[in-house]
C-alpha cells in the first residue's frame, strides 16, 4: 500500500496502540481455553457481534435482535465470525506483539503470530478459511522504514497457513505483474473456500483482483477498489473507493454479472472492510462527525438510503447467520 494513503490511518492506530515490532511467528495454542471464545460461540442467528470501543476495553459484545447487548470476556483489535469459526486479532505480548487467535465451536484451535498492527479480519461462510491483514513497518518498497500491509490466511481443513499473498502469480490488465512492490490487503473468500477477492497495489495503483487460493493466482478486474467484501450469494462485491482523485473513500457495490457500480450515500470517510449483514444491507465502521471513535454504521446495498449509525463507539461488525 502506498505510504501516502496509510499516513492518517497508521498514525491514528499508533496513538492508540503505541507502536509495533515487526516479526512473524506461530505460537502454540494455550491449553487453558479462554471463556470469551465459548461465549462468542453461543451467539444465535440474528445476533450481531462487534468490538465495543467504549472505555478502551475492545471487548467483543453481542447485540440481539431486540436490542439487548451482552458483553463477553474476549478482547480483540479486530474480530470476525462465520460458520462456527471466529478470529480475534489481539495483543499477544510485549512490544507490543499481536496474534490471530482462531476458535471453532468455542475452543481455540490455532494462534498465529502477526507481523504488525491488526487491520482487517474475515472468515469464509463455511468457517473453513480465516484471513487477516496487518500493517507492517520496515518493508515498504517506496519509503524506507515506511508502512505496507501483509495479508495471510489459515485453512482449518488442511492446516495450510500463508503469511502473505505476495508469492501468488498476478495478471494485471492482461499482463503478468513482476514488480517487487506488490502488496495485498482485504481478503474475502467465497462459499467454495477457494475463490477470493482482494486489493492488489503496485506502482502507485490499486486493483480489485479475483483469485484462487488453490492455484495461488490472481487476475485484476478494475482499478481503484479497496478492501472488498463478497456478498453472501457471491453476486456482488462491496469496496471502498476514492471520491475524486485525492478525496476520502466512500462505499461502492459492484454487480459482478453486469459490471454496474453503485456508490452508497452517507458513507464518505469510511476506512474499513465492509460486512454484509444479509443480501441487502452492509455494515461498516467509520468515525461520525464530531466523534472521536468509530461507530458501526448500516447502509442498504442498493444505495436507496444514506448510511445510519447503529452502534456508537464500536467496530468489527459480524452478523450471526
């Protein structure tokens, strides 16, 4: 990711977290299972899981359909759950250091060390493939010592753990991409646990790419689309897109069959990987006007109404389907 696009976001994260140490390790799963993972697994269809930012605790909570909120003991910087699997991007040690803690059925099954500050997290519908993105310092190709991103995934079926997608073969606008500054973020995996969409950046440009986890290859679809999120039925992709050449992002939804793109009103300023609540609604985190912390917003995917705040001082919305 280009350093200029990361400056504001990274600075805000560093103020809260206080720096990072870049490394990649795989940590052993703690024999003592935390209560939070089991509490999350008890969420019911129709509940909305999210990270509560009030008070600086970053605790996962459940919002029931009737509006009742129930806190859990799970603390995460980013969180997502689907298909009985959850991933919690969290502090794991001094430095600080971070890990992606993967749980299934209320039990922690894997803890994967992250190379930097947690940024995005997703789980495929089946619960079989967990993905994440983190900010990494020291390996920016454009600015020595600057920030870039690292995106990886873990397949619960095979145990495959990929720390990065940068070794995938990339075809961009009809030609093989061989540049050394290739960077990925915002991985979203389809219902077949193989097809995925992500953002690819190189040479100061970004592309929405479609990829294959088994073939380890990607192909560009269009420019200027970041942090994609695939709809439950696999027919649409939501992503953030610049308003003008240097403006803020807003959300757009692409119909994969027709190529029609719709910008969603009331989403200006979003810097998040949106989540599909169902076939017709999206949720995302953004900082409301005159607020200091992000709030979870909801917007109709057809652009018929402006986005509205659903949960103040919250992030990482994750619907229980």
